[in-house]
C-alpha cells in the first residue's frame, strides 16, 4: 500500500504533537507527584508510560496513537494544574526568569559588558570617535551597514539658508548640556544628557545634538581650520540684537541653501567584557587595564588627606591603566630639553613616568608613551609616533613630585585600605588619578578582557 506525501506529513505532525504532550506529562509527574492523590499519581504515570510505549513502537496506527494521547490528555486535565493548557506563557516566563538569573550571575561573578564612552585610553581602547565626510555622505543602506558593523550614528547639517557658517557660543561655551527624551534618549525612551551645538548660516540657526560624552570641538577645529582648539578661531560679536551671543567663524566659504556643510558619523566606543573573576584570587598588577567604580573615591582620598585637584562627584564606571600598586613610589620626570626646544606644551608638559625609581614597565602603553616623550625631547615637531601622546606632568604627578601609593599596613593610612593609582593611556585627554587621587581596593571591578564590538581590527583580547 502506497502512503501519500500528505499522509506522511500528517503522521509526522501527530508524532511531534504526541512527543510534546509526553514531555509535559513527564514534567507534571516529576513536579507534582508528591502533591497528587495516589489514584491521580498512578493514572498519570500509567498514561505517560502508555504514550511512551506507543511512540517507541515501530508499527502503530494513527488511531492507536491518538487514543494513547487522549488518555494522557484526560489525566493532565485532572492533575496538570497550571502546567497544562497554560504551558506557553508559563514556560516562557520560566525561561525568561532562568535566563535572567543566569545572565545576572555571569555578570556579577564572571564577566561584565562595558562600553567605553571617552578616548582617555586611546589608542589602546577607542571611545566614541568621529568619521567626517568631506563629500558624498552615505546613503540609507550604507548607514544601515555602518550601524550594524560599527555602531555608527549619522549626523548631518543641511543649510536652510545661504551665508557664512558660524558656531554660536552659549554662555561662552561651544555647546550646552540638555536632557533628551524620546526619541533621542538612551534606547530611545530613557532620558539622558546630550550636548547641543548651535550653528548659524545666513542668520538662521541650525542645531546638532550629540551624546554628552562625545566632544565635537576637536572635529570642528580640524575640519574647518585644521587646528587643535576652537579657541584659536576668530571671535565674531553679533551685530543683530536678536543674536547677542558671540560666534566663532568656522569657514570663509559661502554656503547655499541645500548644501551640507557638515556630515559625520559618531562611531560607538569599544564594547568589551570585563573579567570580574580573577581579582577574587589575585591582586591587580601594574599594566592591567582596570575597570572600577567611582562611588567612594572622593571620600577615600578625603580620609587619606590627598590634596586632590578635582572631585568625581558621581558613581560611574571608569576604565584606566593601573600604574601604581600599594606601597609604590611614583614620579613624573620632564626631560630638561622639553623646556628649551619649543615643544608645544598647551596640552601639558610631556614627562616620563617612573615607578620605584625606574621607568615604568609592564605594558606596551607605558613603552610607547615613554618613546613619545623622548621624541619630544629630541624634536619640537608635534608628531605622534604610535598614537600615544606621552604622559603629561600634571596634578599629583607634577614634574619631580613624589607620590606614594597608600598601603593598608602603613600606620599613616587611617583608612586601613589599599589604594591604587590609575591613569589614562591618552594622557592629554584623561581626567584620572593625577586629578582625583587613588582608587580604593574595594572599588576595582575587574580587568578588561575582550573587545567584542565593533567588528574592527581591535576585536579580540585586550592589552
């Protein structure tokens, strides 16, 4: 006898449904057998066994399989409680709860995701960085691909009138901070702070809003003037009473209505996993890229009597390079030639970091920053050899100042807690221990482990 394709498909569907019913029947029996009356428990057990035997049989008619399934269905209706007929939402909730518990457990004890917002660790780790389009901004499809692969958010300004391009200063600053709600909030709905830049073209204002951690000043300086700092641009005082704020002239070019004076992407900072497990068994060592919370740093340094230059004032996660362990002696030494060869020191005076009277070692970032400072001492050219700007003598590590990292065994340490000293690899753009002091041991979360996004050459184990 020939069996049609439709019949074979129907048989497969029946067996699949019977298997799902048996799975639920076994689950109910295991979960509820101690709460069922003996007669209900026995009926459910026999019904499960009957359907199981039917499914194992090599030759079994559809009618017999359906009969066994109905017997189990009747038993489940009597003793299945909320596990039967409500199985979809119950099992989905169970699955979500188990997944949430597993994720929270992994995050709390093993690895934690972390996205780097700023460029204080550049070029070891990237924060949000711009990609400026000089012409031909990307189309919708290209923006979609960049969003997926690089986490890129696209911004553009289209001239609504003709004229010269100015940046309108707001209370003397290039921007102001505002609270963004939907759809510009975090994940579209969570209110967050953003930076608002206001431009003027032909007397009409144009606004661009970017993430609060993204500093657009350098982008504007380099694109329109090829310089490092907006403060070097000429100030223009508005003559029109309706525009009483000062303005910076960004370009001599006259833009026409419909032109795009500015188009750029903000690329997402490196997303990495933080190893929370290792520091439960070993202590952090110099050279580690550490992630720590800032909640008690201000209080800790106050109790130590540290003469800090600023306070953090908030509870956030930071990532910096560990440069000093408890009991270490740190010193920044500026080569004498730096002061005599015309080196540009507007971003701080380049120095070589010493740990316990030796040039600090233990990380590629240490070596590259030292080489850069040595290059500055030999040449006045403002040229970066490998992207590292050289450490800068500043704050607690001013030139030739000795800094002792607190040890809990030191009688002078009233806190009874070990301290650690951390700095950014990008010393010219890092608010770090030089300003706010030491990190207490209990605030260290873990070590940067693996960059998992975006999909660039930086993807992989961190260094």
